[in-house]
C-alpha cells in the first residue's frame, strides 16, 4: 500500500488528472471485506482481542482443540466471508467510472488504500492475538508434556505396584489355600480330639469309680497299717530283748573261741613246735625196682619207718647180713597216702596261723623225691591232687569268710612266690624247687592278730659225686648244699639254745628267720625216693630229719594286740 500512497502523493495538486488509463493502477477486485458494512467487517474479524485472550486463558487446562472460526487464518476467513470486489473505476454508487475520470479513480484508490490500511491494522491485531494464543498454547503444551511425563512416571509406578499387588494377591491366594488345608486338618484334629475327650471322659468316670474303690481299700489298709505298727512296736521290743541276748551270746561265743584257740595251741605244743613228717613217693612208670624194697612200714604204726639194705662182703660176693635203719617221726606217709590225707595233718598248723602264730612248712629231700608234688601238686591239677599250698590257700579263704560272718576282718597277702627249675639230662639231677610265702592278718572284736604262714619247697639235696655237676651247675649244687647245711646248723643252734644263731650264713636261713625262731611253729616234710639206687641219699635225708625232730625250741607265742 505504501507505493501506491507515494504514488498518489506525487500527483500535482490543482492539475486535472489525465483521462488516459495508467498502467498498474487498474482497480482490482478485492476478496476482502473492506467494501462490506462495518458490522459485517467486525463479525468477520471476530471478537475483540480481549475476549479472545480470555477465551484462550480459559481453555488452557483442557486438551488442545480446533481454533475457533474467529481465530482462523485470515485467508480462510476471507475465503469464506469476502464479498465480490467492486470493479475498478466505479464510483460510490457502484457505478463504473469513466476512463477519463482520473480524479474519481484516485479518490477511489485512496478510499481503497484507507480500507487496506485499516485491514492491515486489523490483521496486525489478529496476528498479535494469534501469537499470544500460540505462546499460550506452547506453554499449555509444555505443561501438558510435564503432566504427561508425570503421568507416565505415575503409570510406571502404578504398573510396578500393580505387579507387586498381583504377586501379593497370588501369595495371599496360596496362603489362603494352605490355610484352607490347615483348617481342614485342624477340623479333623478337632474331631479326633472331641472323640478322644469323649473317651477320656469315660475313662475319667471309670477311674473315679476305681479311685473311690481304692479309697475304701486305702482306708482299710491304713487301719491294717496301724495294727501292724502296734505289732511292729511289740516286735521291736522283742528284738531289743533278742539283741541283748545275742550280744551275750556273741560274748559267750568269743570266750569259747578264745578257749578253743588256747586248747588248740596246747594240743599243738604237746605235739611239739617242731614236727617232722616223712612221705615216701610211689614208683613212677618206667622205674623198675631191682631187688627187695628198701623201705618197710611197721604194721599198726604210722610213725615208724625202716630203711634196710643187704650188705655184701668187700672181698667176696657172700652176704654179711641186712642193714636196718629205723626212724620215728611225728607221722609217716606210705606211697599209698593221698594229698588229702597229708593235708589233714597240717590243716591244724594253718589254723594256728589264723590264730596269730607264725608257721613254717617246708619240704626237704633229694631231687625227684616228690617235694614239689607234695607242696604244689602235679601240672594237671585236680581236686584230688592239690598240693599243700593250694589246700592251705583254700582253707585260709574259707576260714576268712567264716570269720567275716562272725564280725572279723581278714586280709591275705602273698609274697615271695617263685620257683627255680633245673634241667634234667643225662648225668644230671633236677634241682626243681618252689618257695611261697603267705602273710595273713586277722582282725576282729575285741582283739587283732597278725601271723606269717611260710610254705617252702626247698631245693634238692645232692652229693657232688651223685649229681656229676660241672661248671655253673657245680657251683649251684655247692650253694644249695651249703644253704641246707646252714639250715641244719640254725636248727641245732635253736635246739641248744645258743646265744648266736647263724641266720645270716645263707639267704635261705635269713629269709626263714621269723619262721624258725622260738616264737613260731615249724613242720618239716622229708621226702624219700623208693628206689634202691637212692638208698644213700634217702639215708642222709632221714638222718637229717631225725636231728630236726630231736630239737626242742621255745614255746610259740601268738602275735596279738
């Protein structure tokens, strides 16, 4: 519009316009509304900007929708509402001006330019309104985008919460299923418990009836118990009387026991504190007897023994006569005597040991005469072949049990048990031996006693020319013979009541010192071989036993406290 206005301004005032047509100034048919009435122009332009702004502000919270017709683009509005433009050169009345009427045409163009100017101003206002609306819509879009983002975050959160709720619902459903099963189980248990309660109620009634019956029995039992208490008191009184009588009987029994021991000791003293028993062993298998038997046992006399041998001339073979040696001992046991018969004679000495006297029993004789068999028995022991040592131990334990039942206390102790066995070979003689020592203590009311019982299996007495020993065996045989000789010296010294008794000359006499002294009882077993070839050894053993039997030592005293 400005070029045209400039062009119109360049016209010379007062000069009539040319009637020739001017190129480029041909009136154009406007598609706008400048030629319409003002009311139509206002309606076409739409509501005022203030009203449009208010409408835009009110529409912000809602979702974007189509623009109103008033806010549409000017082109659309012009296409929908524009009236046909007047023909160029027409006058105010709508008549077409003449070509020569340039002034009228200029006037028309000026009016048209004014209309365009007003239209441009209106379009500028609409543009501002639309820009403001666009800004508001952009702001609204940003808010909606923020809301959309927030809603998306909320939707994601709600989706995760929904998933958690679904899992929780599944878990709750599983719990409901389990609880339903548990409920069913509890219902079954409850039914069973109800049934059990019914049964227990029945049992309770039965027990109550039984309790009532038992209470009656208990009452009767209490009455019986009271009666028994009265009887018990009476019996206690009787027991007290019986205990007093029993105490008197025990005292009387103790006096009788002391008297028995005294009489037993008197009998043993009458028999002698040193006694000698002689035992002859029987012939063994494979031991033929050449010639007459050298041992003879007088009839009706179990204390005598005769040793005989036919004596030959040194110059010729004629016999000069029989040699007879008669010996007497406290008891002589023939080959037919059993182990039990032998122990019956020494059982009283074992009893003396329990009464408090030192007792020593030892076996003496040459090797192979039966010492070990007498003291210990054979290797295959049986009740009939038990030796003196096993028999004595059995008697001690049996007597201990009897004494314990009477209130005594007995303690046994074995010491120094052992044996030394030699080798039997051609030209050699066995030196088997055994020694056992048993110590017995007996204690009881009102006194206590202590005694030593020695059971000894001495080594065999051999002559050197008989044993044919050599080397170490010769020294051993000499030591054995020396010990046995010292034993004889000790016994002779005790018999002669000498001031000095050579106990220390050998270990044997030193160990038997307490058993050989005057305050003890001693028994010697002299064992004899029945073989004629052992005549000289048997004679020496019997002579030594006779010397021991002739000894008299002091009276034994009991070890009492």
